C-alpha cells in the first residue's frame, strides 16, 4: 500500500506542475484578441515560463541535493498557487508574462525534485515504470490545464480560468503533502560546492549530453505543435472556440495510458531502438497535421502527443539511471535543456509562423525530429535497459 501511495504522490506532483505550465495554451487566440497582439507576442506567455524553468532548474537540483526532496516539492506546490491566482487580476500582457515567469521559477522544485526522488527511492529496474507514472500524471495535468481553462473561459471568461487552475493546484499540493513520505534513500551531498562540481561532471558526460539534446527536441516539438495548431484551427476555415481548442488536448490522455508500460517496451526492444522507432512514428504523426480534415489532424496530434510522452518518459528514466550521484542536479540540467527547447519552440515557431504559416511550422518540427533521431542513433548506448 505504501508503494501505491508514493506512486500516487509522484503522479500528483507531475499533475500539479503541468496543470500550471500549459494552462494558457488554449486561451492564446482569445488573449491575443483581448489585448490586441499577434501570435508571436502572446506566445510570450509560454516562453516566459519555460525560460524561467530553464534558468532555475539546475540550481533547484543542487539545493535538493543539499537539503532533501519532500520539503522543496511541497513548499513549491503551495507557493505556485499565488501567481496563478494573481493572473486573474492582470490587465496587460506584460503583467501576465511577469506572473508566468514567477510560475516558472516555482515549478522546478516540483517536477525536477520529484524525478530525483524516484531515482533515490525505487530500485533501478522499477524507475522506468514509476517515471512513466510521473509522465502520465503530467499528461493528465497538461490536458486539464488546457481543457479546463478553455471550458471555463467560454462559460465565465478567461480570468475565471486561472482561478480554476489555482484550485486544482492547491488540491494537488495537499495530496502530495499528505501522501508523499519523507525520503529514505537520499544521501545529502557535501554542500553547494559539491553539487556544483557534480553539475560540471554531468556536463562532461557525453551520454548525459545526448539525453539532454533529446529533451531539448521533445519540448521544442510539443510547444511548437500545440501552440501553433491552436492558431491554425482558430482561423478560417475552422474557427475553433476556446473550449474546442482545449478539447484538442484530450489527445494527451492517450499517452497517459501507454507511458506506464514503457519499462516493458525498453526490456523488449532496448532503449535506443525503441526511441528510434518512436521518433519514426512521431514524424508520420507530424505529417498528418498538414491534412485539411480535422479528424486527420486530431489523429496526428494524438500520435505526436503519445510519441513525445514516450520519448520524455524514456529520457527522464535514462537520466536518473545514468547519473550515479547528484541525481537532482542531473535531472535539473535535463529540465533546463528540456525547457530551453520549449522556449525555442515558442519563439522560433512564431517567426516561422509569420514567414511560412502552418506548413512551415510542420516542416521545422520534422527537421528537429530528424535531428533527435540522428543523436539517438549515434550517441545513445545500445544496452537493453
């Protein structure tokens, strides 16, 4: 029973972080109209949060290596409720961007440290499965953040959407604080200087660098795909409402059912070969996004969401099994590369959107996927676990 409670807490931590991270995404077209800005300008709401995460995640990991896990996870879970509530009262894009940046500062102690907790508290053979549960919770949180905001915005306005997200976050923080036991397998590092040395060692590890590069590509493609498909479908001839755009993110739920089985897939095919196959399917899903029928686009989004989550689950587990010490800082560096990719996906795709439209965005997405496949083929180990 204790094992199940811990797994629930880990999945809930993922939910709490990602319900905040992606909450404005289905609202972007409406917010762009509300404040009179373009797609590139309003996408700063996504860039601000991912940039803040990228800046702070490694340092959060170093602090967790010194001070422990649960304290940081629970404190951040409650703290992030505050800027989420404050977004209800924003009256300009810069205010929203500033609050989104503050959210980003508070999210790494939730998901980065939760990943390190998994590496410390479960046997190595169990890590891929539990990491999969964490990704499943994250995917459900990502869906709820987008769908709830879209539905509430249609009923009560976009400001009420952030109140709903704040209440979900508060509930998640309460569950984590009650269900997550204090860490037992964690060994405190020798201090911040020792953690800094561990971070430098991680950056000299070619296997970790290859994983970090794949993490960059995963969120680049997620943000690029799901941000700009919203603008694609909000325009003619589709004219999707915020609720309809939010419902698109039900495609995330497909991955939440598949990801917990990733450990078995790795044992069956081997990590490297499995990921190469996933990326190949992912490219096919991206190509489907170019088709005019909505039902084909939805299938393509489902494939993209599932394949991206599989890559994320495998990469996350690979980081914490590859790093033999300083797992929080290793996970923090992975989070930095992951969210730098997300920031690049939001910003660069804005330029591509204005220059070449949705077709150009899809071409850029596929180019990044191909680069990820090359990195995996050349730099990931051939071991089966």
